[in-house]
């Protein structure tokens, strides 16, 4: 599925995530009323490279707080998160539950 309208909604939610916080693909899907679309959120995030304004892809992780994707992408997102004050060990956000931003409660 490559639905440009769905992708734009995903990007709107992702742009709302505050610096220093993270959310999950599933939380974005749920906020959009598509609870079983977490994989589609992941596809949208993977396709957002040239979006304006930029989409903070580093702030979206899996439901366990892990950065996913290709190793080079994980390394780049880890650096971006660390610049925002988010500690990442290996490929996992430290204190994920405390840093979790729930779009269903915040939007």
C-alpha cells in the first residue's frame, strides 16, 4: 500500500512529536484510526526523505523502543536522538516508557 493521503497524515502526527520524546509506529496507526496499519506507518516513514517540512523519523520506533531498518539508518537516527537528549543503547531507547509520547492522548 502506498497511499499518499495516508502518508501525509502519518507525517502530520510525526511532526507533532516533541523533541526528546518518541512514539511507535503502532501508536501513530492507532491515532489515525487504523490500529492494524503499523507496518504501513513504517512504509510511510521510509518514504519521507524529501518531505517539506522534514519529518523527524528518528522519533518513531517500534513498540519495544527499538530503532529498526538498515544499520546505516539506525546509526543516523541514533545520533539524531542523542542530539535531542534521548539515550540509546545499542538500538534501543533507554527509558522508552518514560519518553513515550502517545498521539491519542496528545493530539
